[in-house]
């Protein structure tokens, strides 16, 4: 079943049930080496699955929220090996959405949930997009449009270091302000890279052209701030007021809508890379990657 979260919709299954977890991989067409995030209702549930260092515990004060912590898995936990794809770590988060939390509590067990899109496509931020993406084969718990609109920030906490495996809805500066530590990037070829960070991902059908100050004839345009004068083609605006939160919320839906306009190329206005702009640009670069 698909469930709402504050970031994007997730395709959820009982994380202890291998058959249920397998059906997630099959439904999404997801490679088995790419582990799933485990969603918990509270810290007690999370602490049954993973070892929390003092630093991890500090970061966990940001829960419920758009943050996933990759932590050492405890021995003999009731998690299907498919969830962690055989790794000795587990990605955990407590989502900031009442319906999701109520459901996990009702089930009484953690739920494994990747984003509820066919592998490689745009993540869904409404129930309707989930229905559409899987051709109506997946039931959806409709919790309204997702308020954040991009996926959670993923951090690997290892001793005293924090490595950001995926930029996301929780900006780096907030993590640094809370912990007083700098958030590191995975070194090139570091084993700490999230297995799922394939360079082409979040792909619309159309080609994507980035940092486009203005659209060219025949393109669709995704604006940010003041729109170009006298452009007659399909155009949407991520945020006329240049508010990154509004832009993140609109990002995937607007890419979908412009994709549906039939244009061969979607040109996207430049978006400053600071704060939430880091996650927005990360998704855009992947959407624009050659496939
Ligand atoms: O906001 C979100 O995070 C959404 C909602 C539904 O919670 N979920 C989501 O899941 O984006 P998914 O499967 O699309 O992305 C999960 C990412 C993948 O890149 C995966 O490789 C990484 O998390 N991941 C999960 N467990 C990991 C682990 N133990 N070590 C490293 N990376 C891990
Ligand atoms: Mg995903």
C-alpha cells in the first residue's frame, strides 16, 4: 500500500515480512541491491533496530521529520534481509505525517518504504500520481499533497562524522547548526555512497536543460522568480516569490505537468544552490542526466 509522508509518497510494507518487501522491489522494478528506508513511529521502535551513538541521538531530535539516519544495525533484528540489501547498516526515519505515524502504530511494526514511483521516474507528491504511476495496481492512503515535496536528507553517522549520502528536504545548515559539526560529502568512490544514488534518476520523458535564463522556441519552461516576458509556450513557475520551500514542494509535480505538455525539452531556470536549493538542484541534475 502507498502511504503519504511529508516528503513524498512511499510504497510501504511490513519490514519484517520478506514476501511483502519483495513485492515492493517487484512493483517498483527496483534493483535488489538498493536498500529501503525503514519508517518507525517513535524513537523506541527505532532503537530496537539500530545502535544510536550520542551524535545519532542528537540528530534524532529532528524527528519526526525529513531526515533518514543510516546507522549500524543491531544483531538479530526482525528485519527482512531484503530491506537492508544485505548491508550491516539500516536507514531509519520517523516521518512527519500523522496518517503515516498512525498507520505504523496500528501495525505495531516498522514499515519499509521507498518512494512510490516506478524505479527511475519522478517521485509522487500526490495520491493521484501514485495511482497513475502504477496504473491503478497500488492502493493509496490519501493524505493530501506532500508539504516538503523532495525526499528526506540521508545521513550516515559514523563515530563523530556525519556524511550526507543524499541532499534532501532538511537543509545541511540546519544539521550543522544543531550538531556544531560540518556535514561531509561522500568522497569520490567512497563506500559510503548510498547504493541508490544512480546518476540518472527522477527522469521525466522530456530532455531537461538546466540553468536556462530563458526558454527557446519549442521548449517548455520551468521558471523561478520573475517569468520571462512574451513567452507563448507551456510555462510553470516553481515560486514567483523565489521561496525555496515552495519550489521544492512544486518541483516534481510541475516537471510532470510540463512533461505532459508534450514539449521535447523542459528548460529550467537557475536556482541558487543554498539551503533547500541543494536538494532541488540535486534532483534537477539527475533529471537532466543522460539515460
Ligand atoms: O523521503 C524519503 O526518504 C522517502 C519517503 C517515502 O520516506 N523515501 C525514499 O526512499 O526516498 P527511496 O527508496 O526512494 O530512497 C532511499 C535511499 C536509497 O538511495 C537507498 O540506497 C538509501 O536510501 N539507503 C537506504 N538504506 C541505506 C543504507 N543502509 N545505507 C545506505 N543507503 C541506504
Ligand atoms: Mg526514490
